[in-house]
């Protein structure tokens, strides 16, 4: 079907993205799926660019890789994305004009777990911030991410082909300040600060609930570790290729909270 259509641009975003799988085999969409797309695209004369979406979780949070092929995953999902990247990089004869993007923590309209839950918790007054903890993270507002992908698909091939880019906003966000922006936009109750050990205990209870089959758990050890681990990506290459993006964090929060306030139900994915 792809060859019949003869695309000049392919953005491969399809994937299984949850963290519930136990082995790489549980994520065949991320491995066999990538292999199938590669086989369909290799040698396609009409194709000028193929952008493959990977994940920042090809490395554990806080790890600083020494190169694009230096991996350190801690989840089966991350391992599956490593395998997907290796399949793409394995095409070395020039028959596939590829670029890899690694989305970081993307948020905004139409989002879901985990950052939809974060916004919901702040809105309801449930979010508790670890006292004395300041965490800077590379997050990405989804409307900026869409623009970055568009520019990666249009810019000079010399700037992007055969390269890997983290996908995020150029300026990191401090978690407590972000939560306060969200709280203010919703007019929600003040954010409470509690000792880190208290959240650690709550996270262990969440681990037990997950182990007995409860899926919608507000806090687990994995999620707490993610929230409290600083992760600032090197976004200079992305900024050089894509230029400025239009939305700052304040605008992103305003757009997102207004979208949420217009939702009829928790699972409705519709813009007002």
C-alpha cells in the first residue's frame, strides 16, 4: 500500500507506549512494526524523508549518553525503542533517508497518562509537592512539538538526515513552578508540600495496588522517581534545525487548562 501511494514524506509515530509490558516481545509494534515500515520504504524513489519517533526512555532518566547509540534503558518499552532505533540505523546504504526523534515528556490538549493525571491532581487539590525538592525537566508542549516535526520535515536534508533529535521545548521547566501555573489557571486549592519520605511511602502503597491488578494508581515508586529526577536534554541541535517555537509554558498551560475545562467527561478527547 505504501509503495502504491509513493509518499515523499513519512512520519512513523505508531507505537505501543505504555509501561505495562514485561519483555520486548510485548512491544512488537515497536520492533516488528518498525521493520515492516523500513521494508516498505527502502529504495522508494519518491521518498525524500522518513521521520521515526523513538523515546527518551532509550536511556534512564538522568543518564547522559555519550552519543546517539549509547543506550541505557530500564524498561521493556525503552528496550523496544532501542531495538527500533537500531533497525533504522542499520540501513546504511543510503536507501532510507531517515531522521529519529526522541519525544520527551509531551503534554497539552488530547494528552493522557501520565501528565493528564498530573493536571487533574493539581486541579482537584490532590497534588502534593516534595518539600525542598526543585526539579528541572525538559518537557514539550505538544503544539510546539507539532511545529518542530513540521520543520524537521521541511528543512535542508543536510541538517537532519541520519541524525537524532530530542523533541521538547528548549527551556526546561521547574516542576513546582509548573504546578503553580496549572493551579492558578484552574483557580484550584493551594499546593501542599510534604516530606519526600511521605510520598515515598505513598508510592510503595501504589506499587502494591498495581501488583494486585489496580491500574489507575495515582503514585508509584516509578512515577515518583520520574517526578523527582532532573532530566535536561541537549536541545541545541533541535533548536538549530527548527528555530523558535511560538508557545511558552504560560501559553501552553492556558490552552491546556481551557481545553480541559470544556471537556464533558474524563475520557473525551475533543477540542472545544
